[in-house]
C-alpha cells in the first residue's frame, strides 16, 4: 500500500529504524549529553520543541560558521535550515562577529539609544520604504506590539489571519479555519480565554472569504506573510496580495506584513518587490545577523495615529501608564550594533545575488528527482527559499499544504540527510541558501536525497 506521498508506510518504518540506529552509533557524545541533560533540562533540552526533530536524541552542536556547523561528535554539516531563518545570512558572519566583539566591552544594554539606533532607523527607512521604525527583541514581540497599535488606532478588536499562519507565539494568531468557523489551533497549552472572540481565520488565496471577513466592519488588521511559509510554503495567486491591500483599505482595516521569513525573497522583501504598501511591516530573526532582534516599520499616517492613540491612553492614565509594549532588552546596544553591521555589510544585494540562483538550482534539482523517481510531489520556490511537498500540485491554501504532510516520511528523509551531513528545516521540507552556500553544497543535497529515495523505494512495502 502506498500513501498520497507515493511511498509505503511499511517501507518508511523499516527505513527509519535503520537510520535511527545509524544515528545512535554515529553520535555517542550527543547520546551522552542527551542523557545528562535529562536531569536538569525539562525534556532534556533548553526549549521543549528542540526535542521534536527527526533524530532519536537531540543533535548537540559544537560550533557553526557560514553555511556549516559541527556537532559534538566532530561531524560536519551543510546547513540548509540556518536556524529557521535566524541565521539566513550564514552563521556568525564576520562583520557581525566583529560587531559583537566591539560592543562586548562597551555596554550591552542601558535603556537609552546610541548613534547605532539612528543609523539603523535611516538604513531601514531607505531599504524598506517605510519612514518610521521601532526595535524589539523578537519577531513575536514586533507582531504583538503592532497588533496593539492596530487595535488602538482603529478602535476595532478583531484580528484577521490566514489559516495555517504562524507569526510567533502571539496568542491572537493561534486560530485555524475549520468548516467555515474560526477555531483554536490544536496543541495550545494553558489557553485561558476564547481566542475566537477577537480573532478570525480565513483560507489564503480566497478573495471572497477575505472580503466577507473584512465587510463585517470589526477587523483592526489583516496580519499576513506575503507567502505562507509555516505550513509548508504556499505562494499567493497573482494579484492576491494586491487584493489584500485594496480590500483592507476599502473596509478601514490595516495591513500588517510579516516578512520574517519572506525577507529571503529580495533585499526589500516581497513588500518592495511586489509594491505592497503595508501600514505596518515586520521582520525579526535574521535582521541583526542572528543576535535576537525584531523590528517594525510604519507609514507616516500610522505614526500620526499612534501618537494620537498614546495621547488618548495617557489622558486616562495621567501620563504614566504602561503602553503594553516593552521588554527591557528591546533595542539594546548589542543588538543595535549588530543590526547596523548586518544591514551595512552582510544583508547586501551581493548576498542576495549569490543566494537566489543557488535556491533556483536546488529547486531545479528537486524537480529532477521527483521526475526521476516518478513521485507526485511538487516544489515551491520563493527567493532564497524552496521546498518540496508531498502533493502533485503546489498548495494554494494552508489546508491543502497540511493535507500534503506525511510526518513519518518527512522525518525519515530528514534523518537520512542528517546522518550524511545535511540539515534541512524540521517539521516540513524547507531549505534556505545563504551567502556561504556553494553550488557543490546544493548538488550534495540533491545527490543525498536521490540516494535516500532510491533506497527507500527499493524497500518492499
Ligand atoms: N513571523 C513569522 C513569519 C515566523 O515564521 C516566525 C517564527 N517562525 C515569527 C514571526 C516569530 O519569530 P520569533 O520566534 O523569532 O519571535
């Protein structure tokens, strides 16, 4: 029997059993650290989801540089995961490493701005076209604060998102669309209040659902990625994002574009490439070269509306209330110095000129393999990012992308690659090329995946 992925579950089971054994025998030091970690770290890892990879115990990393990292057992890996975009421009880029060293002895956080902050504001305005900027600690924080501003500005409470989205651990986005209803995302822990009261989820690429949701008149903002990247990749239909802009404007809702992942498309993100003109624009993860940092930008009209919203709020709080936005370490001196180095020297047009053709080469290689092995899979490409998915045609909605998930197969292939020195993004099949990735690295991934598929398909199912 085969599944919709075209591969028999029994074959996958046999294949993965051998790979798990191989991992355990190849990685005695990771195994020993995992055993030791179980006594002090909950779940044996510093963050519980780090135990959710395809490996039988976590792979412990010793060091990373450029497109490569080394595990504690001395194996070298080509990294196509790149910290799930956190280190999209390579691990420890030299200018960021220098910036870290420069700032290390000059104060890490003071609650006050320095010249770096001004330079970053100017660089961000030039690059992304929005005039005003704020700096946070993570993309999650940026989204949370922008949502607060959107509600304050519009006086409306409902947030609109696309089914299958992810924008960080912001409570309000943890909803799905099921049977024409907004429901809680499965897997949420400790959710006390009903998220569906002020959040609405609709399918991506569905103009009719979008208009119907906005027409209710209660939507403060549509928060979206310009292409979905967290449920597998889902590209917008031609003109869909433009429609999002047009309809949000028509119904008095704001448009927030979260480019935390899609910044891999172009130096100005999809926003600049596709002329999207959002009210707010968010990026996190790689913006300071891997040092925790998030940003959000806004239009002049939004900046004015934010000032008015603050004035209204401070009348009620006698001028010394909490805005609900903060985190003490936001815009700390270390992050600002690293963001400046990253914007000036790392996240350059030359970097994109290197990354984009490599991702295209990778996508082409995936297509070749799919053809060679007669699989009904597809490939989705967006800038420096591409993904193979277990469905015959690229998905158009989050639900379609999710229907193509085959977790056991995905984990089996990932583990096979890890055992042969290649890492791709966990939980789906996304790959990123960075400025240090080479054509040989790309070809090695294709060759190893080819080998994996040949071995897997030869197992009687
Ligand atoms: N926005 C998007 C589009 C993301 O993919 C993510 C994380 N995967 C976030 C926001 C949140 O980033 P962080 O976890 O760094 O806060």
